[in-house]
C-alpha cells in the first residue's frame, strides 16, 4: 500500500479513506490528513532523555522502574503515602501528556513556574483527551504519581548520574473536586523541579503538537514518535537498530519478541504517518534509520 501521505496527495482524502481496508489503515490516513491539513504548527517539547527511555505503558507491579535506552538508563522510584503505602509509578498515555504539557510550557515560557488551571485543561482537550468521569480519575491518579515519584538518569558509558534525587515537580499537581463543576481542574501553578528543568532546558526535543494530537492516547506510538524526532536528525548515516534493542527500550508489557514486533510496527507506521519526512525501513533483523529532517523547525538560538 502506498504511504498515507501519497494516497491523500495523489487521490484526495475521500479516495484515500475508501482505499483503507482496515481500522489501522484508516487511523493512518486520518493521522496523515491532520498533519497535511495543519497550517499553523505549534511546537511542543520534551527532555531528550525520554527519546531514549520511557515510562511504563501499563501499571507496573514493582515500585522501582528501570528502563535502559541508547547510552542512558532511567530509574523512577514510587512515592509513598502518609501510611507508608506506595503511590505507584506513572504510566500510560495520560502520564505522558501531563508531562508533555509541563515540559512544553516550561520551554515556551522559559520558566520553572507553570500555569495550570484552565490552560492545562484546554491543552488536554485540544489533544483530544476529554476530562471527565473515569478519565478524571485516571488523570488525577497519574498526576499524583508524577508529583510523588523521584527519578534519576544515568549515562550508559560512565554510569554517571546525569540527573539525580529529583522529581518532576516540587510540591503536587493538585486537582479540584470534579463535582464542583469548576472551569479548571488544577491549582493555579506548579513548579518544575530545578534539576529536571535545567536538564530539559539544555536538551529539549522539539515536537509537533498536531502530531501528538493525531497519535492520541497510544502510549507506544507517542514514545516511538519522540524517539524518531530525536534520533533521525542526529545521525550522520544509516543506523540499524535490532529488534532485541528495540524490545529492550520499548517492549515493556511484551514477553514475546514476535508480539512486540507486530505492535511496534503498527506504532512505527502511525509515528511516520505524523512525521512525513521520517526515513525508516523495517527489516528482518531490525529497523534502519536514515538521516531525516526534524519533524518541526529547530529551536532558535
């Protein structure tokens, strides 16, 4: 099947939709159409460490989360309640979107102090994530986990602590009671942890918010898109990443490599649908990355 972008450009969106013969292909067509239709691109940002490691996709049973990526290791420790019970490790798409909002605002405003309130609710809604009912409880739970956990990044070569004994925020991301029907769900502001903010400021990865919206609540595809956004414009030549290496970085929740490979390829197809300039080839032994334009314009110096 031709790429979703070429289908849309050569035959129009209606014909592209007609030719899609599966739900997955329809999702690819719609995601590509959002990217091709966007006229006013808005930048989002994340710390480069999250291009090489990631949060869990599903609730982990352990209270310490360790994830190895290319030359980097992420270690997250669960916070604890007053009674000593563990709050848990942040996971899934909602945790990722909360963190993406905080990081994007910090870079845009050049400040550790992030306005929440209506701003965060509007942003999440713009990402296609309605906040209410069960979703309210899920977002609240992830906000609590993010507020209470601590994290450390280690360099893969020297085992040096790059960022240590910190968290994502100082204090808590507190949500108001949904039953009060307020226009905001969060307190007015939150302060990013100083060490996390400095690491983010020195190593931000520009992202397309349109791409994130098109991906939606698919945590693996979010991680793959962020990975491509960082790696593809940094490499100087073709690089093959083996399936074993990809499984080590992205495969939490997949015990069998063949199951992971199928799920990863679907997420990769969605990530490249929202990143038209990505040059990626899937092979028997792994995925080959080729130097590509970044998904959005580079930061101005």
